[in-house]
C-alpha cells in the first residue's frame, strides 16, 4: 500500500471511530503542543540516510472565532547522525589532543491549517501544511568534559541547506486532565496527541558520515519524510 493510501486509511478510521464519542470538551481558542516526533525518511532520502531521524516538535495553534479551523505553526528538530572522535589539533607545538563531535540534524518549520471539531471527548484533526526542511551539519571541538558553558570550545557549521516542503497529516486528541469551573464547565485540558504527517520535501544538499571518522560525503536528494507525533497538547 502506498504512503498516500495509508494516510487516507488512518484518517478514515479516526473519523469513523469518533462518531461514537459525544462527551463534551473545552471550546478552546489556543493549543500548545510538545511531542516526540521520530521521522522516517522516504524515497531517495531514505536510500542515503537509511535510519530514523529522532527528535521532537513544538507547535502552537489559534482558533479564530468559533470555527472548526485552527491556524498554527510548528518547529521540529531531529538528529540523523552524531559522531565522536579524538584528533590532534595540529596548529601548536607541542600538539594538543582534542575531542571532536559532529552532529547532523534536520529542522522542520511549518505553517499549518487544521480542521478539528471544537467539542467531543475524542477530537480528530486533519492538517495541511507548508514550510521548510533545513539540513545542517555542525562540529564542536573541545576537551573531553564538554563544559556546559562551552568556554574554550570551538564551533563551526560545516554545511547547511534548506528545501521547501508541503504535505498533510492527521491525528487524534483525547483529554488526560481537565480543568473545570465550579459550575462543572471545562475551561482547559491537557490532551494526549497522537498523529502522523507526510511531508513532500524539495531537494537539498547535506552531509552524511562515511565509514572513516571525520570523513563526510556530500549528497543531494529530495527530503521526503513521514513523521510520527506522540505527545501532549495544552488546550485553553
């Protein structure tokens, strides 16, 4: 089954399942989300990276008026490779042995339009979104303690590129904790948020570690990703 058909099947199941749920929830204007969001590269992006991108996502959405639509933005950060090794600095005499850490990461910044009912114990949603996939490789050189304040360390960005991305997703929210008034009316909730997103990403240049430590290969490919969302949403 193709990824598009899989996403469509999930959306259909979520909406069919929630027809049986009618409990009242808060009529929230705002949503703030914090989630784990591992991403699965697709197509040629998967052929190059060959691994899951582990990270998290922050999101914020606003519901104008009393409508079923929310407008929001999200920022996801994931790491697809981290490499550590020791090497000689080679610029002083006597020479100095230093620790080197290189990190390959992806930033996904999106603006989305969400359709989600205002009420209901189970509240499914559908997103359409567009934004940027930013791929970056950064190296930090320092001592083995990796001081928290990074004093004396040297940091450099080895490569970065951005690609336009767009796509769609779906999910489901259900309340874990409710905050109610004395009259019993729900004013805000902490919800469990489970979802999936498919992003069609444009082409970008990026680095991938090779077999030898400190050696990286340059690649150019599309940046398609399927992202799994599992976290909390604060509705108020």
